[in-house]
């Protein structure tokens, strides 16, 4: 029983990592578009919108607000890093 549950967690962890990689790939492409069009990489307003969307969805799922905010912020920071900021 325990091994089955751990295997499920392992599978979910791989899915999370796959989705993070896909998100960062899109963020890289956004960075290229921004550079090409002369836009700034840093867009605090967009970052706030993204965090709010995450928190709204997290509330529906009854997830810990602070945890989700921290997770989202880390992903945004990594997105900015790979965009060259």
C-alpha cells in the first residue's frame, strides 16, 4: 500500500517537473519576443496578475496561500532569470 502511494507521488512529481519545464520554455520564448520588440523583461504588473490568478485558484482548491504564493514567486523569478534579467 505504501509503495503504491509513493509511486503515485513519484508520478505526480514527474508531471510537476514536466509542466515547470514547459512553462519555462514558454517564458524563454516570451523573453525573446520582449527583446525583439524592445520591451522590458520586468513587468511587475503582470507578475502581480499571475500571482493573483494562482492565489485565486489555490483558494478554490483549499491550498495554503503562503505556500502557493512562495511557489509562484519562485517560478516567476526563474522565468525572469532565464529571460536574462
